[in-house]
C-alpha cells in the first residue's frame, strides 16, 4: 500500500487504575489506506476503542508510532493533535453526540466554523453533505425531530464535511435495528468507495458484508486482516 492514511507501528497503551495496570494495546502494527473500509472486531474490553482513540490523537501511546494524514501524532502536543483531528479526522460514536439545541445543518457546520469557515460557506457545505447522506430537506430539524438512523447520518455528514478523509466509527450501529444498521453500513461503504478511509470498530458481525478488511482485536493485540473484498463484490472490478 503506498502512502497509507493511517500507519500504526508497535503501539502499546497502558492504563493504571489504582494498583492495577491494564494493557489496552499490546504492540499493534497496522496500516489503513484511503478508499478502504476496515472493520476491527473483538469482545468488549479487547482494546477497540483504545485503538481508535490513539489514531484520533485522543490518547498518546506509551510507545510506538502513529502517523495520520502525514502527521506524527506522538510528536505533537495536545493542541496540534486537536488541529489534525479538526482538519483530517471525523469521529462517529454509538450515540450520535449531536448538540440537541442545534439543527442538523448547524451541527454539521460547527467544526467548519471552528476551522474559520464563514457561516455561509459552512452552511453550504453542510447542506451538500446532508443531501449526500440522504437528508435533503431535513437541514433545519433538530436531533429530537430525527430518527436514530437519521441522527447517525447527520453524525457521518459532520465527520466528513470539509474534506476530512478519515472516518473513525466506534460501534456506530450499536443502537440501531438491523435494517437501519445495513443502511448506515452501505453509506459508510459508499464513502470508502469515494476515497475516505473508514475504520469501524464493532462486535456486530454484519459489518463483514461491507468491509474490505476484517481485523480481530483480542487482549490488545490485532490479528487477521482478512481481505473480504466487499468493494469488489458491490462495485465490480476493483484493482
Ligand atoms: N481510561 C481508562 N482507564 C483505565 N482503564 C481503561 C481506560 N480505558 C480503557 N481501559 C481498559 O483498557 C482495556 C481496553 O478497553 P477498550 O479499548 O475500551 O476496549 P473495547 O472498546 O474493545 O471494549 C479494558 O481492559 C479497559 O477496562
Ligand atoms: Mg469500546
């Protein structure tokens, strides 16, 4: 793979709670490319969220290298890591994490405003992405006026608006029914086909139908990387 979007090398992360030391990540090495839909599966407590947090620069590993969008996160301070996140990385959670008092458009526009976009530019970009995720006409609705699946779509639009090409999703379908789960995974698949690096951590097996690569996390160690070639199945030949 040339020029991966995410490159993790020998990363370990330990937590100490009281006298107990927990190894959340134990020598993880992996590279994820643009245009790839990657699933990381594993039991609760295996280290999935820890891996996403390290890639997002929310946690700094005790050892190892994390390169994201050509930035060496371990060598950056908290403010610089937040800046990489704001410009390059979108996060999606099980709960939509939308601000309840803001409309869908305002929620998507918020990180763009934080990047210095004008209100008009941010609103235009937000509307374009809301249309792309299937919410045209719903830009003015507040989260309470949307279904769970629609709220996740807003969260996905917020994650990728403004040209962010890395989307990290932590159990994004954990609160959704099976039909809505497939709709959301199809949307993430389409974003990957457009060049976004999509990393989904989950214990939901259905993600296998959509992912190019499925990794398994167990006790902080990553294994597998099976090529499931979902994109080859859904979009024809995929060199
Ligand atoms: N902030 C923290 N403080 C102490 N231990 C933590 C913290 N975050 C995670 N852990 C521990 O690290 C391990 C991996 O957790 P996590 O990455 O959340 O796993 P998963 O997302 O797969 O459920 C678990 O043993 C968990 O208890
Ligand atoms: Mg987790």
